[in-house]
């Protein structure tokens, strides 16, 4: 079993075939439709971030993924954390490391321009493929099941060649070095 020292060791880590989430496009699009009043999207692009962190009934494997990534980081997943209730505060009242920030759905080749995130993040590719540019020069391709950790210190841009669906998780209470074991 390989242990990846993710925080403070590297600005990014790619784990191929970390965890397969069983869902389909019908579920992803229905999720977007049902949460249309709770989504953020970029003008001129068919890119949506669903601002609902309580979607485990719709995609049960996503909860298992959150449990696993926390376990692999020597942490525990807390489904009832206050972070899941208040989208904008970023407040967390649990001791868990990784929290679901929300599903991301893109229906075209365009994506997000280069930016940095507020928290250290990880992205799990669920459907389709995404193409990331890290630090303006490193190219990374994510296929379904792939996990990409990105430090809040590195810029990243994302695009695709067609529809893609994934989930962003964040570490709002990160307090120091931890490890992520590739146990899948």
C-alpha cells in the first residue's frame, strides 16, 4: 500500500483509479435540475457547481468515497457537520478533514479559468474526463475514479472535450501534515 504525503509535500497529487462512484448521466442531470436554485455557474459556459452538500441519497457511493478519503487521511467523516448546512460560512464543527463541497457538472469543452481555491481541495472524477493545467504548465487528465489533490497554493484551470461530472471536496479545518493512503 502506497502512502502519499499530500499536504506540504507537493502542490498536487494524482491518484489513478482511487474510487469508482457508480452513477449515470440521468442521475447527474436530475441532480442539477432539482438543485437549479442552489447552483453556481459561469456566464457563457455550461459549467455548474451544485450548492447542495447533502446528496448522498441520490449518489450513495459519494458518501462511501467521503468516508474512505477521510479514513485514508487518518480522519473520520461526519455527515452532520455544520459545514454541510451553511454554504457560505465555511464553518466546520467536526474533527473530520475532508468535506464535500459539492458536485460539479460541465456540459461543454470549456471550463474554469486559472484560479486558486480558498481551501486545499481534492476532485474525484465521476463521469467523463477532465483536463487540468496546474501551475500554468503541468497537464493532468482525470478519468472516472481518478482523484486529484490540489493545494490552495497552486493555480489550476480545468476543461474537457465533452460532458463531465465530478465532486469537489475541501479541507476547511486543515491543521497540519497528514497522509492519504492509496488503498483502492
